[in-house]
């Protein structure tokens, strides 16, 4: 598996229920858009949330950082890309939202997730072998 396999995209039109009175997406909805792209990415790696649980690890988000460059508006078609950029001690996923028509970048963000051993409740200081296997990365 190559790093190019560590990317997924979703495309959708901004729905009415996600905008404010000005027709602009409320900032709190961005996390939902990232989650949709992240779920597609992890599913493509055969390590979605059910598989994470079955492997004995939870992966809580411990940090999210967002840079709003341009507003998104009602009925705008957007592309949300999720890409794994770190995996050794945490799972860092970078996001970019672009206007589907122009390709203009609207938002950049990233989330950090850490492996949590569900049996003992302990946070792992290195990503568990199951993630490395799903990424196709050699581990010792």
C-alpha cells in the first residue's frame, strides 16, 4: 500500500440545514464534514470504527485545528479530502475543503487521534501493529 492510498475524498452540496441566516455554513458543521471524509478514508484502509473496536483499540480525537480561509455557502458543491500524514505515535489526518467548480481552497484542518487500549483504558505511546498493518508499513 502506498501513501496515495492514504487519501479519500467526498463531494457534496451544502444543505440548507447547515447554514445560518446569511446562508453561510455554521463553523460547528465542519467537524461533521471532516468525519465523513475520515470515515471514507478509514473504510478504504479496512479499518473503520467497527474494525477498530474489534481490534481492541479506540481512537479518540484529542485535537482538531481548523483554518477557515473562505466561507462555504448554501448549495455550494464542495470536495472534502482527508489524508493521513502521521501514524507512528498518533494518527494525524489533514483535511482540505475545496470548491468543486473552481478548485479554490476554502478550509484546511487536521485532527489528531491516539490509540487507546480498550481493555486496560491506557493510551498507547505508539500506534499499535494493527494500524501499521492496515497502512502496509513495516513494523517490528
